[in-house]
């Protein structure tokens, strides 16, 4: 079922499917909620899945001057609407949230700002570390590239690098075509939000929530060593390494990822 909320006069679209404990799946940069379709097909028989299109992605309107924390506020509003619909507005530890890449940054902001809402959360090819100066400069160069060359050229140069074996996968081409719907302004807004996000390693140190880490051995966007440096920090960590994946494990090792998610959620999404 496709639904929407109005957040600061901006329409934000999201999908709800299945029944049971709520699980929110947050997509990453230059994606929309449809990136999770293989996981939706696997998990919808066990959980109520909520899959937003972040503002500026998919069917959602762009939210101008947004930060990672603003996107967390959007997700909290969607969760609240669904809580009230289910007459569970007073519930604590209401849902699990799994975030891919930029969606993981939003998940961390949500866990920091609204800790009572979550019973667990997951970082799927994502990081609690702030951008290094080198990473910030790289993102700024990509902003300049988008401004100069446009969305299509940017996607054609960036998306193949997210895959371990892009030449033998149909997914890069499919994602490039789908990504043509993005505006330059939305992609630049995401980059600026990521650049300005704070370090949230302290959140991992302090949280009592179980945390899932899914790590791609060949990931260039979230380097393997950075992922290993954070995954031991929470009191309760579930760590999984995808040996045949880069940054898109949900597509590169779908069956393995579906099994990992199901087993984690089976423990905590109750």
C-alpha cells in the first residue's frame, strides 16, 4: 500500500506491506525504497514493513535545506503515524530500523534523537564515523561534477563502482536508468547533508540496543577497515561480512542478506 505524509508542506511517500512487528527499511543515496524489493518479498510474510522514499527520492517531494537529522524527523513522523494507526502510540521499543549507506546515517540520527522508538537497528554498508577531510573533499568534487555534467553522467561514473563485479551484473545499468529521475538539487542536498553530519561513534558506545552490521569486503564507499573498526563497539553487535559484495549487498548477495536480516529481526523485532 502506497501512503504519504505531509512534512513541512512536503509530500513524503512510503510503502507499507505485511503484518506483525514494524520494520523500517531506509534506502541510501541515489536510490529509492524500491532498492529493497528483494528483501520486501522475503520479509513481508513476517513483519509489517515500512519503506519510505526519502524526500527528493522516488515519489517523495524534495525537502530543501534538509540535514540528516531532518530526515530522521521525517522517519519519526512516519513511524508515529503508523503507531497511531495501529493504536500503539504509547509503545516503547516499537520498531527495528535498517539503513543502507546514507539510510544508515539517518538510522543513527533517529536512534540518537528518539531512542525510545527503536528496539534494534542495523547499519547496512554504513558508518557511524563522520566524514574525514579527504572524504569531504571527494564529496565536494562530486558536487562540482554534478553541477557541471548533470545527473546522467554522474550516475554512469559512480554506480558501477558500488558493485564488486559490475561488468557481470545487470544491476548497475538498471540503477543508472532508474536514477535519471533524480534532480541535481536533490543529489547535491544529500551530499551536503552527509558532509555536515556529526560523528556518532559515541552513540554506538552508549546504546543498549542490539546493532546489526552488514559489511561488504569490497566496499569502496564504506571501506572494509572502517566497518571493522566500529562493529565491536556496541554492547550487543551482530556482524556479518559479505565476501562477494561491495556496497550493494542486498542485490549482490540477496539470499545471504535476506537470511541475515530475518535472523536478526527474529531475535529482536517482537
